[in-house]
C-alpha cells in the first residue's frame, strides 16, 4: 500500500502524518477526504479520519479531524489472508484503553492434542504468531486438537482457557476457524467452521 505523506499543521497533528487507503478529491466542492490518517509511528488500526477543503490554488485547510473508532475498524473477514489448505486459522483481538477491541499483533497461538489436560509445562504440537491484522494460520495434520491460552488472572475461571476442534478430510473440515478475544483481561477461544462467502 502506497503511503502519501501529508503534513498537517495544527495542535492535534504536529508530526508528519500518512494518508492510507483511498484518498478522494471532489473538484466540484474542493474537498479532500482521507479515511485513515496515521501520525508518524501510530499503529495502523488507530488514526484519524480527515477532511480538507480547498481555499486557494494548491492550498487546503483542515475542516474536520475525527479519531477513528478501533472497534469499527476490526475486519473479521480474514479468509483473504489464507495460504494453508489444512489446519486452523483465525483472528485475535484484545481490549484497548478505550475498551474497544484492537488487533492483537505478535500474539503466540498454541495448539495442543485434544485428549490432554494442558498445564504450564505442556509442550504444544504447533504454534503460530498473529500478524498486524491479528490473523494467524497454522498447518496441521488430520486429528483432534485444542487451542489454549493461560489464564493469568486470579479468578474462578480454569487455569487454561481452551476450545477443541478437529481437522478431518472425510467430513470436509480441513480448515477450522478459531477466534480469540479478551474481556477484562480474561481471554477465551471460540472455534467453528471455516467461513467463506
């Protein structure tokens, strides 16, 4: 994705900012719309929606700056990133300071056999790491598995939060989707069928 550098002057945006996605200009109204502007160093799932208005030849003024809502920016259609033909994939999100979910980057996903009780020193059979979109995929052989995360909170919840799934060719379940989110710091998993439109 090509980034076009825009220098926005104002009290809100002092650093150089980058307009991502589609930047549109309407010559009739003289307005520029930038749906995703990032301040230098800002994560891609945050940022601002910016509108500018032409006030003279090659001169624009900022007329609207709106902070993006990360909750509305979560794209659950991660199937477009798939490269594996058999295994598990999904998306991991986490709470932010505003309590709206954001993508969980570099989150380690661990897969275990389905027929064991996971404890601290249980070695996983496979691991994966989420990308900038919270997406992960892990190639697996046919079999029954569970995807687990350790509960680090002192609550009545189990020490490991897991959900089981199977990868089977004979009933067309070669790909399974498992998503994870956290609520008040307690992470859970939900597995189901692959979701294709």
